[in-house]
C-alpha cells in the first residue's frame, strides 16, 4: 500500500523511469483535488492510456480546468473520459472490465482479425 498524493506518487515513478509508455493511469476518485493534479501530470508524461471516471458534464468541466493549467489540445486529446467501453456496466466489477478492455487493444472482434490471437512481447 502506498500512502501519498497520487500526483506525487506518479511524479516519483516518472523520476525513476518507472512511468513510461507502458503505464496506464486510471483516475476513479470523482474528486478534483486528487484528479486534476494527477491528470495534469499524467498528460505531460508518456503513458499508453490516461482515463478518468465521470459524466460527460464532469469531463467537460475537467477539460476546461486542465486547459487552464496550460495543457495543449494535443495533450487533452489523450484523456479518455468518460473512461471505459460502453458494455452496459452497472457494478464495480463490470466497470473494471469496461476499463481494462479499453486500455488493452482497439477492441475489434477476434473473428475479424488476422494473425495470432495471443500477442507476444515481440508483437
């Protein structure tokens, strides 16, 4: 367990090189005092995915607050919010599945893809 402000923990990970293009940042707190500093930092770093929970209205407000910090349109475009895929999730467990599914791949049905189903580190 880590006891720290999320943005400070992410900054420490970035300083050690542990936050890189393989990192996934998912913000689930619904509290701007946690969300905004973390998202501002995450969108300046190279994570593969940055997502935040909330409604479309919350997302619009969050984008404006992040824009006011000086983030560019390109940085803001990397924010996936509302987070996850629309799979009709209602429980916390289903929400996790919708988020994990979104962060992993483009989400195409396997029946229409070519090549190996299971990816290796080289693919």
